[in-house]
């Protein structure tokens, strides 16, 4: 009940705050600004030596301890979006903001990303709530008797929403029971924050493949092809890894930089991820259909002008805040912000002033201030 009360307080706080007033309007403009503005916060800390988390299928996840806080309010585990890694511009920004809010932080590479390149044969994708659960299970053993939360961006935001509902698409599309959780050595986080999740993967992938957001999709495919190249050069040690390598080889032979996200998901993501095809993957891994099953504090931030997800517009038509389990949900809906941009006038002025006058200064962004508000109650 205390958690639900704190979420109610957070809802009131968000309702009382002024929504983002964009420095420049337009979903594409907000998206691009959020990624090209310098990540000055990275100059304030150095990532620690990598921590390796071995998985039962032979793959490895690589995480880095980021900035921390003596306040000891808990740990925030941060996960990147598609074709990203721990160095993606939004990752260190979030870590610094969380540390200032009293949390220790850990930044994670998904399978085959960043420092984990060449260490995973299976793919990462929007439904990998099982890997996030494995991270939480490991972290609770490393640092017991404290809370562990997750922050996911885009692809990882979808997986965070799935995990908050106890859903592991590759295993089951209903919440897992305790015995089933043990099959993946998983654990639930104490809270979750999801930033710009694609509630409907089929719609998001179509936009990335055919509509005005194809530019982003082309960039994603270019990066993802490099991951297939990595898997081509690996030496499999198990029958399962050999099967996965064959899937990667077949996909790489039939994909090129002009291929679409839908084609990539059809030839590789779905087949290597344990789904029948891309339609099966999209249907089972889209988080919007499971939000009513959310059973732990979940805050979702999105913008209506997100050119990839269209914000909350992609939620199922039968979903409403009064749905079962919605006491655990807090929706932070913004008119503007693009896809993980959220650049208001104060943010833009601060960034430009820092670049010109003090390159080592880290002016706090609108998103960082918003994240601090979430963490204060979580």
C-alpha cells in the first residue's frame, strides 16, 4: 500500500508540473537534438572495469558500474535501445542524474553490444525481459538488502514493461509463476522506468521500414548487420550455438544495408529469438497488451510526437488507466519530446552555454530533472 501511495503522490506531482515546452517543435527535430547534443556528463565519471555475467546458454552480458551515491537509496540498472550500448548518449546522462538522486548505477550492454561484442550468439530484442531479470537476480546476490530498479530506453523500455507484468515472451505470454521464474534464474526488480517504449512492435517496425522514420531504420539495420558479422566469426561450442550461427549466416547472406527493419526481424530476430516469424515476435513481445498485468511500480514516459512509437497512441484500444493493475502504473504523457529527445529551451541554452564557456560543465536536462522526480518516489 505504501508503494501505491507513493505512486499516487508521483501522479499528483506530475500533474502539477508544467509539461515540456520544446526548444524546437517536431518529433524528428526533438529526436535528432537529443542525440546530437554533447553528452557532457560522460566527462564527470569513468566507467569501471567491465563485469561479466555468464548465461546458461553460453552467452555473456557485460555491465559497467557507473556513478554512485553515498546516500545508498538502492541500485538503478540502465539498459540501452536498439543498436546502442553503454556509451549511447542517453546512458551516461541518466546515470549521472540517478547518482545525484541518491542511487548507485550500473549500465548494461545487451547481448553482443559494446564490450560484449563477440560474446553472444543469441540475439537481443524487444522481448528480452528474461535477460533483464537475470541481471536483477545477479545484482540482488551481489548487493542484498537494498532495492534494485531498472531504467529501459526504447527497445529496453518495452522489455522493462514486459518484466513489470511478469512476461517472458520466449517462454510464455501469461505472467510466470515462481517455479517458472526459476527456469530462467530470474527475479523481478523493485520498480521500473520505461522511456519511449514501442507498445506495438508491428506498427513501430513498419514506420522504421516504410514511412518517414525509415532514416532511423536504415541506421539501425546498418549497425545490426555488424552484429551478424560478429556472429559469423565466432566459434560455436554447442549444438544450439551452431544452429544460431546458421540462422545468422543465412540472414547475413540475404540482408544488406538497404534492407528494412521488418526484413531483418523476419530473417534474423524472430528465428534466432525463438519465434515463428516476425508477426509472432511482434505479437508476443509487444508490451502494450500486457500493461494491465503490471504488478510492480512502473513509470512510463513517452511523447505523442515520437516518430517511431507515436507515444501512447499505440496502446491497445481496450486499455484504459482504470484497467486491472493500473494502480501500479504512472503515465507521463508529453505532447512533444520525440524519441528520447525531450529538449526544452532551458536544456538547449544550458548545453550551448556549456559548450562555449565551460566544456566540462554538465547542465541538467529536462529528462534528468524528470528522472529525479520519478526516483524521489520510487
